[in-house]
């Protein structure tokens, strides 16, 4: 599944961001795809990673993620700090991938999994680029400090 952001979500991303935070729309679409896949799994009764409001829909979730990533509303998504950290980790990985990454044409393939794993390992090793990006985004996204909540 490849996400196309709704008009409302596109407008949320167009909001003026925090001065230290510059949003990457391609990375937001990537994370939205991940979250929607997890959301659909949760709706089907399977295991899931993130928390969702009871009345959540694809559209409301997409808009909330876009608003959160825009940096204009750190409380747009009602997730725990470790969940927000995970979202940012996926976002950062996607922002580091080249535009022709296989992950932007579909996440369910070995090439994407290999590339995503590479970037997630760099994040886990506190790659200085990740730490810099995280600290720049932290105030706008309401992220906890690095090291908090088991990270």
C-alpha cells in the first residue's frame, strides 16, 4: 500500500513548522503507510505496535500524523513517548533513503526490509545524523529526550 495524503493532511503539512524543524513529505508518507498497515492489522484482531483511538479511521489517523509531523501540534497524536520515538525513527530512516528507494514503492519486499534495517541499525547506534535530527525535531514534535523511555 502506498499512501496518498488527503487534502486535509497536505494542508496540515503546509502549516509553518517550528524554525528548527523541516518536514520531509516523502518520509511522512512512508511512516503513514507503516502506521496504517499496523492500524489495519489491529482492526483485524492481529498484533499491533501503536496505540489508536477507538473511533480512529484511516482518514483521521492520516490527518493526525500529518499535523503532528508538521510541527504545529505536538499533541495531534495520542501515543506514548516510546511510540512517538518509534515513529520518528521510521521517519528519520525514510528521510535518509534515496528517492528511488524500494521502500517508496512498497514496504513488503526484501530490498525495502534490508534498506530499512540498515537505517534503523544506525539509529539504534545513535548515528550523529539521527541524534541531530531528533534533537531538532524534539520541541516541535513533543518527543522525549533521548535516553528516556528505554531508548
